[in-house]
C-alpha cells in the first residue's frame, strides 16, 4: 500500500493466473475509484465527418478520456507485460477488460464443467478428525465462493445445512440442539461458526481435564509392570485388610487381565481355574488377611504370585531375604480361618528382566509354600520399586 497524506492507498491486485479471484478484487478496486462505469459502458469517440461537439460535450468527453486513462493505468499495473502483449486492442480500459475475460474466464461449456466439479467437491466435503472448526469453515467457504463466481446461488442456508450434516460425530448433540432451537432460514454462516467454536473450546477444556486424569492414573504404575507378572486386575485398590487396605474402591472400574471384562479381578474370573480361596477380614481382627494355595505336585518356593487379597508381601524361603528382622513377630489368617506365624520382616531382591528390584517389608512365614506379592502394598509403595 502507498500513502497519500493521511490516506492509505490500497494495493492494486496483481493478476496471478486465477481470473475469478483477480476479477473480483479488481472490480472492487475500480469501483472504489469510481472508474467501473467505464469498464461496463466505455465511451465513444465521435465519428469522422459528424457534426462537431459543443463545448460542454467536448469537456465531458475529455473528462471521460482522462478517467479511462487512469483506469487503464491501473490495469497495466495489474497485468503482467507478457500478457499485455497478447492483447491487441488497448485503446480503452473496457477493451482490455473484455480481452482478459475472454482469455481466462472460459466459455460457457468450460464454466458448466467447472461448476459440476465444484458441486461434487461441495457435496463430498466432510470435516476431518482433529480438524478445527475454523479450518473446516475455510475449506467449505473456499469451494462455496468458487461456485458463486461460476453463477451458483450459494445461500447461507445451503452452506449452514451442509456444514451441520458433515461435522464429526462429537458434534452430533450440538447439531441436534441447533436444529431444534434455531430458525435455519435465519441462521447466518458467521453465527453458526461462532456457536460451534464455543462448543469446540468446551471440548478442548474437557479433553484437557480427561488427559490430566489419564496422566495422574499413569503415574500410578500398574503392578504387573513393576514386578514383571500378570496382575489380577487394574484399579487403585490397595488390598482388603485392616493394615494397608482400608480404602474403598469402585469395583465396576476394575478390568480383568484374563478376559478383559470389567467388574472383577482375574482371580474371580469364570474363565480362570481358581485354586485360592479368599475371605474378608473383620475390622476387629488384629490378624492380617492373606490368600493361600498349595500345589501337591510342585513346590513353588521360588515363585511369586500377585495377590490383591493379601495385605502384605510374604515369603516362606529364608534364603531369599537380603536382611531380616527376626524380632518382628506376628501371625496371618488364611481363607480357611487357620493361621500361620510370621517370624520376621525384611527385604527381598527379585531379578526381573535382568534388573534387580528390592521388595521392602516382606513377612517371613516359614510355613508358606507360595510367595505372595501384595498388590495393595505395591501400589502404596510403587515409587520405591
């Protein structure tokens, strides 16, 4: 843009090969200069041998010639020299404009073909997953404006209805709300875009909260990732006993690792051959709850089992402890109401995938045949492993 005093002169639209867009910009520019009438009607020089013009007519003709020269000047600046050389008649701005129109607008058959292609593009437009409302409106309006240039009557109603039926599924309830509450004949494109952008921002805020919850959940690393085994379920459950497992949880959100259905742990899965029996400890009972299963064929002295019903880690192999406090005495209660004595507490090292992991506060229960890892205790102390 150039500046004349305090007035900012708009830039002259340069022809870049896209005639429809350029002609629209150039027409608007010439109208703002009050030269468009010369493009539409032009002016005529008096024929040779005709009666001379009066003084007033002569002044009017000279004024038209001057305006036409200014209009031609703008066209010369807008059109590249190589294109101007192909225009034979450059006497008036009207002749230059008509020559450009014939060269680049195309004939009626080409226009019909182009319009058909644009109609097809318009009908197949659909919002992409992850695309913003602003970007989708820009795509729709780009095609709609081209159709208008080629003579198609593209009303706001047509465009709004197209957009509403081609949004992604997450906008379904909003579309229903707009169609029920608004007069579609009076709804403008700008109003629709504004309304959808507001709802889109609400989606982003909701997804941000959801993502934060997912991150928070991810920080509570699942037990099977920590100990290299397959747990009995995903939840924030921390056991059932008095000592470490007194927190309530929603079992409906638990996913079984066996069948991947919700509502039960793996040990409760109907598709799993259960050997252990579990029971709830009474709040008045000072004993710790554990589950216990003994195989009569194989001794699992070095094997470890994940247990969501066990309140504490327990091991029956004295040699697995790296350190042991034998002054710690306690007892554990089994599912069949029998008891076992705890004669120590210490730390155990487990080699998982070539990496040593230290499991803290493991009870030493000599009578125990199956070593147990408490899911509740692992989750409570997950940051240490």
